[in-house]
């Protein structure tokens, strides 16, 4: 009877060890999955914040260009510009790009607009295309390096006209 009890205890302790190993394996898998999910969420959140900031800088550039257009169309006679608001109003200066917050690079370009005989937008090489001196195409591009080293960008393209 005593041998039977000893064998039963040894057999049960083997099952307990096996149960502990299986439980630890399941816990490890669940923990690894959850930590991967949480890290992915943080990366997505960070990229969303960067994208929102870059979009804001692109929209700021758009509003600055429209503000200068409304004030004085002749100030928009450059091809590449940077904007400055340190004087309390938007000022456009010649320059290829500007670094914002030591992270975002904003480039603002103006392109000529051509129209066909019916006044519709046309390529410069289109037959009967003529330069529309009262319109410009604007491209605003904001680039940055993401936290994982990938270069990302936001771009805005729109047309402005000398409506005055």
C-alpha cells in the first residue's frame, strides 16, 4: 500500500510539472503577442502624430500663399519660396526649402499655368496653349524622416488666381 502511494505521488508530481510547462508556454505566447500589439500601436500612433504635424505645416503654407496673394499678387513672382511670419504677417522670401522644428522640410514651388483657346487648363506643349499670367499652380511638399528611418511626405497641389 505504501509503494502504491509513493508511485501515485511521483506520477502526480510529473503531471504538475507538465502542467506548469504548458501554462508557461501559453503565457509566453500570449505575452509576446500582446507586447507586439502594443509596440505596433505605439508606432502607428507616432506616425499619425507626425503625419498630422506635417499636414498642419502644409496647410499653413497654403494659407500663407493665399494670404500673400490677397495682399499683393506681385509678391508671388518667384519659383521657390519660404514663408516667414516673424513680423506678424506672412512674408515670402526666395529660397529652396525651410526646416521646421529640426524635422520637417517644407518646399513651396510655383509653376506657370497654360490654358487652351477655350480657357481650360492645358499642357505648355498643347496646341494653341498660352500662358495665363493671372494664375499659378502651387505645390507644397513637407518631408520628414519617420522614427523608423523611412522618408515620408505630405503634398498639397492647388491653383491660385489674381482675382483682384
